[in-house]
C-alpha cells in the first residue's frame, strides 16, 4: 500500500512539473551542404513563447514558419545571417518550424530552442 501511495505521489509530481514547463529544450546541431535545409518543428499554442538562439559558420537564411492549408506564414524571416536569437510568441496555435537554409557555402549550425 505504501508503495502504491508513493507511486501516486511521484506521478502527481511529474505531471505538475510537466505542466509548469511543457516546452522541452531542443538542441540544434547540423552541418548543411550548400542549398540544403535543416528544420526543427514543434507544436506551440497561441500565446506560448519559445526562446531560441543559433550561430552558423557561414551565412544562412533563417525563418520560423507554419503551414495553413496551401499557405505558409513566416512570423520571422531573415536572410544571410550568421546568428540570431530572441523570443518567439505564437499568434495562433500551430506546428511551427525553425528552418535554416545554407546559401552558396556549407555551414555548421549550432543553437537551441526552449
């Protein structure tokens, strides 16, 4: 009986911890060949925030986008960047993708999203 009560308490603790911070950090690490893409996609509900940061060894195009039917919406879009960061707030609940595209040179990419 004590074991069952302990298990129930542990389960409630884990559920409360997940509810307090449902966003798990995502490490970003990739080597992109010229013209190739790397994406990290996740569900973000309306009003939720995600902090992100990244750097690249060569200029890359970067965006945060979501799909709605045949349309693509770009709340963040930057060209020829070697790094960026900030806080993204979702205007609608959707699956959003952080996307990097290597330009005319290969690029090593490192960063994170939380």
